[in-house]
C-alpha cells in the first residue's frame, strides 16, 4: 500500500499508511518501506516527515544501506534541503553509480550547476564509471552555466561509450550546444541522431529562436510534419521567439492564430509575452497593448514590462506611462522599470519625468535584482557579481578591466548610466564586465569568450562589449535572460534591440 500510493498522485496516503504501520507496531519497516516512504516525502514536499524518516532509518539500522541513503538524498533535495542531502551523501560509507547520479541530479535540478560539475570531478576519482543519467544531468548543468568546454568533454564521453543512441542524451547535447552558443555543433548532433522525438525538434527550434534565426526555426517546424510529429506548447514558444527576434511579424501572427485553431495548443503567458514582444519590436505598440488586454493574463507584470521595454526602443512616453501605471497597480514595480521610463523621459527631454523616477526609487526603497555572470575559463566556471572582490585574483581582474576600458574608449566607447548607478554600484564593475576582463586575462588573444547572465544585459554593458569586440578583435557571446548576443567587429547580432 505504501509503495502503491508513493508512486501515485496521492503520496500523502503513503505516509498515512506508514504512520499506521509504525503506530500498530506489529511489524518493522525494511529498506523497501523506507525507500517508498522517502519517495512519498519527495513527491508530497514533506520535508519534516523526511527528517522523521531519517531518524527511523538510523534507529532501525539502515544508515549504511546504499539504496535507502540514496533515496534519502533525493528526498531531502526534493524538499529544498540540499545541504541535508549533501550531509547524508558525504557520510555514506559506500556510494554506487546511482548515489553519485542522485547527488549530481539534485544539484542540477536545484540550479546549483557549478556544484554539480564539482561533484562529477570527485566522482571520476571514485572509479564508479558513468551512464546516460550522469551524462544528461551534467549536460544540463553545462547548458545552464554556459560551460562549453566541459560540455565538449562530456560529448566525447558520449561517443566513447556509445550513448548517442539514447534520445535523451542527444536532446541534452543539442540543448547544451544551443545554450552555449554553438549552433553548428547542435545541428551536427541533430543530424546524427537516429531517433528524434518532439523534444529533439523543440531543442533546435527554441535554440534557433533565442539566437534570432527565425527563418531557420520555421524551416525545422515545417520538417517536423514530414516525420509525423505534432508540435506542442514549447514548439510554438520557440517559433514565436524566433519570429520576434527576426521581425517576422506576419508569420508570428499566423502561428499564434493557428496554434489553437489548427494544432489545439492553448497559448499561455509565455506565448502572449512573445506576441507583445513581436509587436513591440516592430513598433506596433497599440497592437501590443491590445494583446495584453485580450490575454487571460492581463494582470501579469511580465507582459507590461515587455511593453515598457518596447516603449524605450520606440521612445513612446504615453504608452510607457500606461505600462508603468499598470506595474504600479500590480505592486510589481522594480528599479529596472523606473530606469527604463526615466530613459524614455530623458530622450523626450523631460527632466521632470527623470527626476520623478529617481525620487520614486529612493522614496519607496525599490531594489534591483542582484545580477551575476558566469564564464568558463580553463575548464572552470567562475561566477561574478557587481563590484566583486571576493576572488583571490580580483586585483588582477580589475587591473585588466581598466586596460580594456581604456582600449574600448579609444575606439568610441563612452560609459552610460545604468540601473546599478542608481543603487550606488559603479557601472564600470558590472558582473559581465568583470567576467569579460577575467576571460581576456586568462585566454589567448583571439579566443572566443562566452558569458551567461541571469538578467538582461544593460545598455552600458551592451555598448561596452561591442567596442571591446572591435578594439581587441574578440568574438564575445553573451546569453542574457532573454536571448543571445553575438558580438563581433563592433556589431551585435541583436541589432541593438533586446
């Protein structure tokens, strides 16, 4: 009964049966009991019960059972108690391949991707080997931090072990290459795959979309039907994203219209966001506002924030103020929103509006979301935050940044004010600038740099990176929260709209 409910949609029932079993005291739990109870705790998000089961595991002598302890690691991690899971893992007297996979997967699913890669480095010295599950988790972490070199190393392991026949491995490889900015390798993996599912096609369509290759995303979408696959919600998200970034307005409108009527896929908030972005990029701000009002998610700040960004590009004070009022009404105002509207006012020569936004940030204590940037150098992933001085080589990085700033200024770079300045953080020490400086200090001349950000790249850093690519003859690929930016010879692939 415990097993049946732990695997069902009613995991709490498994815990009720476990409680009854323990209360009656007629039989003792065994390793199967604990494994299914821990599975139920994980599914039901019952962290306290997981801790209680941990105590019973110790009392009943299963603390050295590798299967039980592996499930305990998963259960703690599934409840967000990563450190407790790690403590159990560290104290295990025996760890098999499944145990190592569980720890890597827990870190990966929790977004602690650099930790997942560190666990793999320890795993290699334990001589337990690896399997497809290891590879998929590692590739997921490589994808999220932009660790292309590490991903290439895993790709070689895939070939050496014959894992390429596994569709999940192939999909993970495509996802890794697209998110690390290497579309050529992603296409190569796609062509090699003997079996492809919907996720395979989606990985290519979404990857091409965020890189701004809308035409190619559409071409892959049309090819899907020749192999008898039907698109799903993710497929259309990639399509609409690609149409938006490449300015394919008519195509985007048609796909949005037919996704429900022809393909029976109900659009969600992300699809509506793509449509707002599509019309906003094209300067059709009234149409973008109509999309928001007609959507079932008109009270979602993401849509109004997307519209505000479009107003900045097209210098629309009137609609920008409408978007701002809606964000205020939804209690979703951020410092970034205030800075956007301030810039719209500034370009309209409205000094009073700029002053009003500054006062709003100070009076309401609006804070910016902490920004960070990742860069992989020499097989290691380095994470930077704004004005970061936590690294032992920070002095070297700052010295290199000053040298780069001087070189960029010689070819036209002029520092612009950003949202961080309004919060008291110096713009010259933004996280992506530090990441770029570190990368240039530690890589040979001409090597491509790949940076991953958790926020949209700010206007100043976008300008800075363009001029750095020109001054130092570097290709720099930046993945921000929304899309990829390929900088080369002083030009960005986004055409200065992001």
